[in-house]
């Protein structure tokens, strides 16, 4: 089955760290740009980061630069988001997504919830 | 930064209505614009990419148009399954993607 499955979400204290994972299956993971997109409770979608097929290019929204790191392991068909110095405003459902339609995200996971609170 | 607006923010419509949602972008994005539908508790689903290309399997009642900095999503005859929130997204460069604030389509 063609799918993405996120994991790693949790309740974490402000200033803490978390690593999200996204497992891809049913398609050739190494040939697609990948993204992380988040959605705060009751709010809209916010792009977080992109990574090129081979991991050589990485881009971030300004609000997470220097705190979050996107990475991938093509041998394991997996995408990651290392999140450090977490803030309350990082509380959101985090989706991984495949850039399969000339860059538009054509495949999404179900999301994993990150809550930052003391 | 690229700013994006959508209008209206909420739209009340009836089954069979023609619905038009507008997305405005603060700079030229070379038509790299997509439209997503999101239902409560579900991940977004892409409907349209590169302004006017319908994703395979998406009903033909959905269409996209526009150029420059103004784009539209049209639903020609609203169906019960279409009540949802719609987002536009610019993806002109992999260094910066941006979503619009969303348009909620609900039942009149």
C-alpha cells in the first residue's frame, strides 16, 4: 500500500526536544522531495520544512530555523524531523507529505501530535 | 516572504451551487499554485496543482484557474461530500512554501 506513517509525537516541556519519524512504503521514497507541514489545533496549515531527494538541500520556515532539522534515510525509506528548543507555539499536528505533483504534496500521512506544555 | 490571502474565509452554500474561492499572492509565483481540501480530522488532499491541473481521480466539478497573483478554485455544482475547508498553497521555490489561511465551505 502506498502510504506515509508518522510517529514520535508526544507531550514535551518547553525547551525540550523531540524527534518525529515518517515511514514511507509502497513507492520509491528516494525519488521524491519530502515536506513536513504542521497544523495547530483549530488553525490552518503551515509549511515547516522541505528536503531534496538525496538530502542535499534543506529548507525551513523562519520560525523553526536553527531549532528544527529535517533529514532522511533513503535506505530505510524514512523521513525525520528533529525538534529542539520547543516552544508552546510549536504545538500542532505534524504531517509528512510527498512532493509528487511537480512539487505539490500528493501523499500525506495521518499526522502525529506534538504538545508543548509545562 | 510571500503573503497569501483567501476569500471568502467562510462560505455558506447549498448542494448544486457554483462556488468560487479566490487566492491572492503577494508576488509572482509562476503559476505554482495548488488547492487542497481538508475534512475534519483528516489530512489534506490535493485537488489541483500548477494552477489548473486536476489530480487524477478528483471529480471534474473542481477546476482551477488564474495567473500572476490571483487564482481561483471553482466547484461547478457543490456536492454533499464537498463541505470542507479549502487551502491554496504556493510552491514556486522549494526554499519557501506558503499556505493560504483557508476557506471553510459549510451548509447554508
